[in-house]
């Protein structure tokens, strides 16, 4: 590159200024100051040369007439015109010579000044180009910075963590990209921060709730203020759909409806689902006798219909009511107006495929309390689930010398076995974090979101929706649904395993944290758990902690396996959910509030805020990421009463379920 004010360089500087958006925005060059690097330098040096003149090239001598040549001709013409007289001509020659010299000096100074300015402009332009190039290279190298630090630090732990993550990504880069999103850079930064101990110290509230306001609420749904219901208006049959958690909600709603209609409830049955493929019935999961006896002061419950009603064709007499006949979260008035007449006429009503079909508001105080009483007190797992659940808790807590706060409510008398087993162990009990990854294929497909798997993923999920969610598929063909990008930006998509591990690392959970993951049937298989297992080597599932022999009685019974996950999550020292809309997360967090005494924290992600943070993953620095994630999660940990129309199972802090002590 030349420093002599070459015209090609001057033109290049002009074009660069325009390309960078620094030009005149359509204003004439004569009236608008130059905003290029050259103009900036000239301004700093005190030059006020207009842009149009400054930009004029200074040709080299071999490129035609110059301003020098024009000045020489002018001086020579004066000299020649005065050369014909004597003394006057001599004097004239002297005067002409002086004029010629002055003109030459003047033009020379002008040329030198112009050349100097152009030279300095070129130097500054070169420096600017160098800085720009350096900046671009730093951006290019940013993703590889962690690798360089790994090589220089010599930390084998860091190297193994980061390399294991990167190898997984490179493995798939050769072909189609897996359903992993684009968080390779952030995962490498998280691995470095955790391995080097550079992550900020874990906030104190990770393992505790805001104790004073949280502990001021005490369970009181077991208190009754009415006479038993005789159930004389007829019998209610309920066949609940969904998985274990949806069925639990349906059972509680059925109990309330039976009381509302003064009906006798037959022990609920569970509908076989092509999704869950589980033939388990109520008595395979919950203690029937306890359920019946505990709710006897509220409603009448029997195990079977009377013989005279068992032979009735309920469909023919119009006694079968499906979810299509009942609006979602219908008010009590709907049942009194539409269901009670059928019950009085036929003596029986069968709610087929019953689910979330009773509103949370408005509803009478005692009916709402009955709903809480059923969920938190009447539904206890059968002995085989409690016994295996106790083994699970014993191994999760490791050397725990006493049962946890919620163990008694979850595993009953088997909690004492945990205490007896560990009473001679002197090691300190280990805390564990439970993480519910709601990333099964049904959730992923129903969300209508995309998770980085491209065309193949979209085709797979669409095929799943056509089979299992035909109504959703039909809706997508007849209605313009929100785009996956919009759904994600609004926080409607479940967190991926990669996003979940980034959230945990940013919150301050270190590599030694023991993490129990519920829901092991992750969409995408084991490869989707790579990030979690690499950053948190102490990650376990019920399949890791229980032997094949201990798990054998539950195999092929997804609802019973879900009950073990429920126990492991609910008893944990801290619980983190990835999708606040899932029934398991809702029920677990509510159970922890109800029985936890303000000592059982739950981490709820603000998915809308996190989505905004994750979009910056290609540029954001780890410390900034930590700050923003902690702020987003901290905002969800406030202690407040149940919002209107929201679930009492998730938000039991309301006068119907819990009582204030202050």
C-alpha cells in the first residue's frame, strides 16, 4: 500500500466510507462534510478543505498535466512577456523571476501540504483497516478461545469435559445436524467455568425458599366443616385419560363433582392410552382403602356399581358423557344444569375420558378445600411403590441419617426404614437436585416448536401429531398457527436438555452437584443428554439407582414408573423444572409448597426471558449470561398467594388449602 496519496487509494477510501453507511445520505458533497476516515483525520489536523476538493486525486507526473505544470507555464508566460526591454526588462526579469519563485513555492507548499494530508489519511486508513481486520479475527477465534485456554491450563478435567461435548457436535456435523440446537459455544464456556471454578458462587437461595414468608403458610386442607354426603342422587363412573399426573387431577375433580351432585363415586378407572400404553388401574397406583376411608366424611365411595345398574347400556340411555360434551374447566353451574338431570333420570352417569373439566374459579370454598384434601391427603401410593420409592430416596440422599421432610408423606412407614438403614453412618448426608426434563416426544410434538433437527425432525413430529393429536393436525391445516420462532420467543416451548444444563450452570450448581433426572425417555435418545452428563458427572436416574430386579415389577407400567419419579422429585433438596406447564412439575412443586414448611425450593424458569437470553448465545459472554439467567429465575421465586383461576395443585397457598400463621 502506498503512502503518497495515490488516486486509487483516495477513491477506495471514499467508497469505503459510503459502504460503511458513513457517507452523505444523499446530500451533495459540496454541502455535507465528509464522514470517512480521511475527513476525520483532516478535521483533527485542523483542515477545513471541502470534501469535493479534498477528494480530487493528485496525479503522478507521468499521468498528464499537473497543477505544477500549469503554474510553470503561467510563470514562464510572465517571464517571456517582460523580457524585451533594457533595465526595465532586467528589473522585469527579476520581478518575473521572484514572482515565478513565489508562485513555485506557493504551489509547492500546497502540493506538499496536500501530499502530507493524503499520506496521513492513508496511514490512518491502514490503521483502521488493521483494527477492523483484528476485530473480525477475534470474533472468528472467540468460539475457539476455550480450546486454547484448555491447552495452556493443562487442566485434564476441563479438557475432558469440553472435548467430550465438542466431539459429539463434530460427529454430527459431518452429516445431518442432530436435534441439539446451536449451543456448542455456550456449553464449552459453561464447561470451562465449572471445571476452573470460575463460575460465580452459587446463590444462597438455590437450596432454600424465602423462608420467613414461605413458612408462614401451613397445611390445613384436612380440616372439614360439613356433614358427610349420602350420595343418594345416583352413581358417578369416571374413566380418566392421560398419564399418571393427568389422572390424578381427574380423580380430584371427580371427587368434587360427586359432592356437588350429592352422588356416590365409584372408584375411578383409568383409560388405556396409545401414548402411555399402560394398563395400570387405580388400585395399582393408589391405596384404595385409604382413599375410600379418608374421604368418607366428605362423599360416599364404592368399588363397583350395584348389580342392577351393571347391566344397563349406558350409551343407549344417554348416560355417557365425554370430554367433548363438557367445556374445559366448566363451572359447577354447568354440572348442576346439564349433568344432574341425567343422574336423577338414569341413576348413573359415566364420565368417559374425563380430565381437566372443572374450573378452579369460581367454586365454593368447601369444594375447593375438598379438591386440595383429595390431592394432598387422600391419594397415597401403594406399598410396592412406597417401598421402592424409599430405596430410591435412600440412595439419592447417600448416608442420610434421618428421613427427609416429605419422606413420610411420600413413602409412609417405609421412611423409618431409611432412617434405620442409615442410623449407623456418620458421613454427612448429601443434598441432591431433581430435574424434570419434560422433553418426551408427546410434549415436543404437541408444542409445535422446533428443536434444531431440521426437515427430518419436522417430518417425524408431524407424523406423530397425525397419529396421536389428529385434532391438532387438522387445526394446523385449517388455521394459520404461530410460527415456531414466535412460540419460542413467547416462552411456549419446553427447554431443551442443552438449555436446561446451561440454566443450571449459570445458576451456580457446580460439577459435584448430584442431579436426579426424572423422565428418562428423552426425545432424541441418549445423545441429547450428552451435555448434562458431561457437565454434571453425578447425574443419576431411577434406572441407575435401582437394580433391574428392583425395577422389574414396574416395567411396562409407565404410570407406576412415573410415581417413582414423582417421589424422587418431590423429596429432593431443590427441584428444577424445564416446563412449568407440565402436570408432574405442577403437582411436585405444589406438594413441596404444601408440606415443605418453606424449606423446599423450586426453580421455575421464565422461559420467555430465557428465550431472549439464549438467542444471544453466539456472542454473549459467560459472566453476562450468568447475571441474566439468575435475574430471570430469581423473579419466579417470590412467595405469593394463588392467582385467580390458577391450579390449587400448583399454587396451594390460598385460604382453601393452607392457613396463614402470621
